[in-house]
């Protein structure tokens, strides 16, 4: 299951040494609801290799602002604590899986 990421725990996760994938979403966002189940599947498939989580932009405003998130869904891909890739808008599972594989 995808981890719930908040303004309070994000820095610790990014610095964990593992690649991190964060889906920025909101309950009211239609495309976010389409991407959500895909993110959950990927979280199960990559468990132990990659930290995959979701951040609700309505409940966490500092982090989306810090990373310039203007549209949702936006998925950021971190390696060694740095954003190395980004997906804005809904995407197919294969596209997201390829981006995750590039982190490994």
C-alpha cells in the first residue's frame, strides 16, 4: 500500500537512501482518482525497493509549494534526495513503471 506522505515526514523519507516516488493528489481531482489505483499497484510491486507514497495537497500545502506543484496529479521521482523525474497528469502504468525502473 502506498505510504501517506505529509509535510511532516517527507524530508526524512527523501533522505532515507531509497528512491522515493510521491503522487501529489486531491480527493476532488478526477484524474487523481484514475492514477490512485495504479500508484497503489506499483507500491505493492516495488515494496522494499522504492518508497512510493501519496500526498494530499489539500492537507499539506508546504511541500507542494516548495516543489512548485501547480497541477495535479503530479508524480515526483526522487533519487539520492533530488527530484530526477516528473509526471504531470494521468499516465499509464507502463509509463510510471519505466520511470521507477530508471531509479533503480
